[in-house]
C-alpha cells in the first residue's frame, strides 16, 4: 500500500473514531420559540433567552436558528450568541451565502468573531442569550425559533448551583430602557464589589459590595445613578471585582442604556 493510501486510511479511521465518540456521548437538545418580529434597520434588535438545565461538559455544540422572511437570502442579518459564562460569538455576520433557516455547527464555521470551539470544555448549564439584528434594509423577518444541541458528558455536581468558574455574565436585556439584570458566578466564597461606570471611568452606581457564597447570583440595575436620578442614554460598563482565597480578579461587561 502506497503512502497516499495509508494517509487516506488513517484519516478515515480518525473520522470514524470521532463519529463513534460523539455517538457514545449523550445528546442534549433544547428549543425556544420567541416568535418575534425583527425590527428594521436602526433598531437594536431583539433578544431571547434559553435555559439549559443540565450539567454537561461540552464536547460539541450546534445551534439552529429558524427565521422566516419573504426573501431567500439572509445577508442583512446579524445573529450573536452569549454563553452562560459570558463568552460571546457571532454566528451570522451579514453573510449572503447562508440560506434560511440556518444550522450552525463545528463542520460549518460560523462567521465570527469567535467560533463554536470557544464553548468546548465548559459546562453548558445556564442561560444562553441570542440576539438577532437587521443590519440593513427593511426586510420583514420573523424569528420564530432556535435550538441548542450539545454533545457531551453529564457531570454530577454536589451543589447544583456551584459554577465551574468565577465570571461576570452578560446582562439581560441589553440594550435596556428601564432595568436590566446582571448575572454573575462565584466558584468560591468571595468578597465582591459590583458597580456601573460611564465611559470616562466615573462610578454611576454601586450595585453590590460584601461577601457572597459560591454559586450563581444576579442583581438588578434600574438605570439610576447614586443620586437616584435616571442615568442618561449611552454606553456604560459593569465592573465586578472579586477577591477570594484563590484569586483577585476584575471582570467588565458593556451595557447600553436607551431612553
């Protein structure tokens, strides 16, 4: 057998091993049906949250987006996805070559920035947030459904609220005009300080300070400043400082307030 045939057999064998490995793992699939019209150009778009209830270490993740329109091409759409631990990727970025509805998987690279491999090795449990935005035109899109399909191994965690990592997740909704919920996770009991800052680095409001136990937490910002007045429309930053026995860390997420 010549060298070329040996390489072909080797690659084919690896492919079979990969397929068999995925088939041996559990598959977890969850759907959401937002049935939301996507506003025309100039609007911040629409968001939907899908709660993944199982503790599963991700080996492969696929996403389905069901969007209906009278047009064939989806080139004017932007579709972003945020994981429960705050990793953000762009699935569809004005790509005129994708037909509706759309499957995104590791064999069909997403448009980016980011890619589906960014999720591998993390626990899928928690709130996944998808954002759909019309980039140009006034096409009558309706976002009717989406789904998460995860291949991986279920893990047993004694405390079901114990996250794998400390981090500041994306707030929801974002943008917002009255209030938004900031989600964060602590792997250990920690001293925390969470505040809202403007683009000049000035504190607008302190949301939390003190010691918290490990777990998943959330806190609301009502869009007001320290004086109790409505903050102006604009871009703000949520900053979380965490101090524990294991590490001192700072996390920052961008928040958009629209009045």
